[in-house]
C-alpha cells in the first residue's frame, strides 16, 4: 500500500538531507561544471584556430631556401622564432627547452628532406600532427613548383551530423558531460542509503507505519529535481560560456532523462545492497564510473576506440544514456527513431536488472523488512 | 487484559538459540523492565515484539492484535526508541518530529513533545550538533509522537552522564503519570530498581525471575549486613562481639581490628542490644551502616553472573 499522504514530509526530508550535504554540492554541481569548463578549454575552446611557435634552421642558405622560408612565413598561425634562421643545434636546444614547439630544418647537403623536430612528449600531440600535415602539403607544393606542374586533385573537408550543420564539438562535449554527471549522481548518490542502514535509520522507519516504498519514491523525486538542476546548469555553462547550440526535442529528452536517471540510481542501489561501509560503496561507484567515463562516448566517439574495446562500450549503460541525451538535446530526434528506443530499452534493462538484484540482496541479507 | 502478552517465544540463529522460552504479560500503565547479562536474549526478544524478527515459535499479542493480522494497527499503537539513535544527522529536532508525525494516523502536537523532552530551545538545531543526551531525548520524543499506548525504551540512558540520565528518568516517570505502559531495558540496576513496577530477569534465553523489585529482593533473603567501627579500637569490638554472641539472632560475624561486620535477620534487635552496651560502657561508635540487599544481589543470585555497568 502506498501512502501518498506521507509523501510531502518525506519529500521535504529528502530534499533537506540532499541539499544540506556539502559533498553533494561539490560532486554534483561544482565538479561537473569545473570538469566541463576544463574539457571545453582543452578540446573545444578554439577548434580550427591553429597556433604554433617554431624555429627554422637553414643549413644551406641560398635562393631556394630563402623562398621556402618566405613561404613558411605566409602560413597562418605559424610564428617563427627570432624572425630568421638558427643553426640545427640551437634549434634542437630550443625545442628541448620548450622555448619553441618545433624546429623545421630545411634541406641540407646530407639530408634533402624537410625535417620536423618536436619534443618527444608532444610526439602524438594534435598540434604536432597538424604541423606535420601542413609541412607535407607544403613540401608537395614545393615539389610541384620545382617540376612546374599543377595538382589535378584537391581535398575539401566537410562535417555532417543529424540535426543539421549546427552540431559542433562543444555540443558533443556538453551533452556528454550532462549525461556523465547525471549518471554519476545516480552511481554515487545511494551512499546515503548505506549510511542510513548502518545507523539503523531504515530499521527505525520500519518500526513505524511509514511506507518504505513511498520513502524510496520521495527520494527519487528529489533526485529528479536535482537532475533537472544539473541539466539546466551545465547547458547554461555550455551555451553561454562556450557557444554550444541546443536543438531540443523535449519529449525524447524527458524519456531519456527519466529512464536513465532511474537506471543509474538502480545501479547505485545495487551497490548499496552489497556494501557494508561507505568506503566499500565509494570504491565500487568509482570503478564503475571510471570504467564507463572513457569508453561510453562522453569525450571520444565510441567508433574511434580500439576495436577490441568497442563491444564493451556497446553493453555499458552510459553509452546509451549519452546517446539518448544527445538525441534529445542536440540531434533533435528521438521518439520517431528506432535507435533512440533501443537506447532507452537497454537503459531500462540495466535499471530493472540492477533493481531486482538489489532488492533481492536486501531481502536475503534481511537488511530489509523481515515482515 | 494485558497490554502485551508474550507466550513461549523461541528464536534460533543457525546453531545458536538466542531465545529458548520466554513468556510474560505486561499490564496497562506499568513500567516493565527487562534486565539480563549480554547475550541473554533481551534484544532478540524485543525485536520479535517490535515486529522486526519473526519468532520460530510462540505468540505475541497486543491486547488481541497480532503481527500476522494487524501489523499496521500495531505500528500505530506502539512507539520504539531503539538502542542506536537512528536519526538523520542533517535534519533538525523539529523536522524529525514533523516527519515522524506524518507517518501516523494520529499524532501528538510537536510543541507538546518538545516540552516533554525539554528540547524547545534546540528545536531548530540539526541532530549533528546535539549532545548524546539530547539525541536520546529526541529518540524518545519520536517514540512518543504517535501518542502510543505502549512505549519501548531500549537502554535509553546507556552512555549518558548522571544529569542527562536523570532527565530521562523524569520523562519515564512523566509517561507513567500519563498512564502509558513502558517496556524498558537498562544496564543500570539502580535505574531498574527506581523506575520499574516489575522487573523481568532474563538469562540464557529464558525468564529466571519476574516480580516487583521489592518482592525480588525479599525473596532472596531477609538477612542484612551491619557494619560498625569503634573509636576505642579492638577491645571494644571484641566485647561487642561477645555480647552479640550471647544475645543470639546473629547468623555470623567477622571482626578486624576495631571493625565489626554482623549478618542478622533481625537488625533492629541486634542494634538495640548494641547501643545499650555502648552507652553503658561509654564506647564511641565511629561508623555505622546497614546494607540493604539490592537488585544487583538479586541479579547475581539468579544468574550467577557479576553485574557490569
């Protein structure tokens, strides 16, 4: 029997307990915002705007090398150290001391190639790759010029995404962060239940006519309120601070939000059923959260992960939650789309399974009512 | 009809028999105290009565209501203060009372409870910052919020300082005045003796004694111990010992220097003889005491175990 009469006071109690806990504010509000700001700056901040400071060495000065040097100066975003050539040794030292990002060595007698020297720690850096790409193109053009030929083919890059031409990396990252922080609130949020059990609060409630089902419903209601606050806050930061654009489909957003929040809270509930202490719970939640964070398409698309890892991504609930939230917030698609419903179904399956196992464990350990 | 009747209760956990056979009946308006050594089965018994554990055998009846048939009705009419505080750290005193009041069909006004547990000045404080005694009073307040007929207080004074303990005694006596029935467990014999109408001593999962504190002590023995110290030293003590020997009525005596210990079933006759003798001889008595038997002696006699506070 569900006693709705008990709901208002229970809801008020859960609300106060949640909002009075300082850790909740930090981990669920400030932390995701800080994390999102950092990621935006690192990955999304000035996408397309290339900038690098380089030194140029010219071991065999001449007319050809002067011409090359001149062309390098024309490159947008490339800043040349000291406005002139340095020796190869000086250049390498500048790179090692990180005074410049890279050294470009123009051809010499021993080495007819144009050589790019970067610090080893930047070997796989995006800027290094971009620089290499640029130089390659540059060398090719120089070759054509030397041969007196003109290129027949050229390359144009264009990006597409559902929801029009609007989707940009900021949108992708913002929605990923929203899904991640909602998921984490669920995974970590049931730690209070461990504490309530340890202190005997749950037993105490069972000695009263309080409906434990209603107590749980009131708790979930507060979590939904909190989730809405998270979405609005992160969306505001993404849109106002980093120019992300929303293409809302409210119905699919609501469905994905509702099912996803329930599913991750159910997983948290399962964790709480098997942990005797807060520490044990936090350890489990941390493992789950880290495991999912990097392979569920929050920051990096699942398709770009190593192939052996992708099947794991395809079973993780966060993968589907991220998809669902993106469908609702930036792709503006959803209820008419089969892939949306597959995502919702997988999430729901996770939630139901976790809840059933959790409830069973609570009962088996007679943590829950013996009557 | 008793408010609560427990018949032939039994509960085992694997190979361990926590409760072997416990029966008792609690009458309306009394303070009924259960005492026993650790592991005697007190907590298990209480948990079965409170509906947290299902007994293997036996019956529990709340004036005709049983857990199988009337769980909701029983929860409405009982109030429980569990041993562990079981409170929400981040809620205030008043928020606790309002939350718990919402669970019940009928409830006492929050202001009235605050006054009874004397926490009016702390009503807006969070549990986190309350003292042990204040938390315990709040826990008792929550047990009273539904104006229950039957209140369970499980070691309400354990770990409290003497003043805080007295505050809780006041609440228990107040409940009695209000005509409520209280079932109490305690670690303090003095408390059981002072507050209880009847005491039930439990050991090894069974009731070993059940009566009023006075009757339990009376049942033990009528013998009292008198201790005397003479300022005039050993000679006076020896003379007094000889006199009492002649007068009779003394079970046994022990003498050590000027100190004399006398065990007698008729302490007034022994003292009468003694004071006649000291006045006649002009001996001065330095110290005199009569030790009454206490519930602690009863406990030791029935369980064979030392009582540890």
